[in-house]
C-alpha cells in the first residue's frame, strides 16, 4: 500500500500562496500564442475545435512525430499533413515525441545523457514546429510533472498549444540520473 506522502512528497512542497503569486505573474507574461492550427480553424483552443468537430460528426486524425533533428521534424510535419490532406484524411493533431531531457531545465540538458527523441532548445523552437503546418501540437512527453515543467509549459502555450502534458508520467516516470 502506498502512503500519500510517498507519492506527493508533502514535506517538500513550497508555500501555496507563493505559488499562486508566481503563477499570476507568469500568466501576465505567458499567454496562448498564435499557431497555424488555431488560425486555420478560427478557434481559441484545440478543445473548441474538437467540440465543433464532434457536433459536425468529423473524425479527427492524430499522428505521432518527433525525429531527433528539429528541421527534419518540421519538414515531416508539413509533408505528412499535406499527404494526408490530399487523401481526404487531414491530420488534426500531432503528438510530439520529445526526448526525456526535455524534463530537465535548459541549463542541465547539455550534460545529460540524451535519449532518442526531439529536443526543443528554446521557446522559438516550439513555435517554429507548431507553425510548420495547421496541425494542433500536443507537447506531451516530459512537459508537466518534471523540473522543467514551468519553462516547457510557457513555451508550449506561447507556441499556440492548448493540449499540454501527460499527467500519467508524473506518477510513472523518473528522469535518469
């Protein structure tokens, strides 16, 4: 049987009021930015698009993507989108296969052992990917529940992503090292 403190680490939690103040400050500076997907569909979020799709009986296609090379990933983002659209099955969302080092703060990634996934070094890299084609980006792996959660979430929001993180990783995955 697990004890709550084993899972949540209550003894190590920061002051809640301080967290709320910090979050309010971040919310002033980091907002959902534009993306090719949001602009193409005239929506404020992927959830808004999905509600419309459900109401219209549209089937939404999802694909996984994420080569180690960011430029190759962006090219594939466009090529796969165009090929699927040409066949009448346009993609709505890409799940992005990020490297585990994305869970570490930027300053610690250089010295960490890399995995096999994509590394987005700067917020501009998130935006470049999200705007390569009108497909909703899901920055899932290693985004929430890790030491780099705040910086990654801010970058994903600024890139126009409104589906962020895989909560299950918080409970099932630990970064190596």
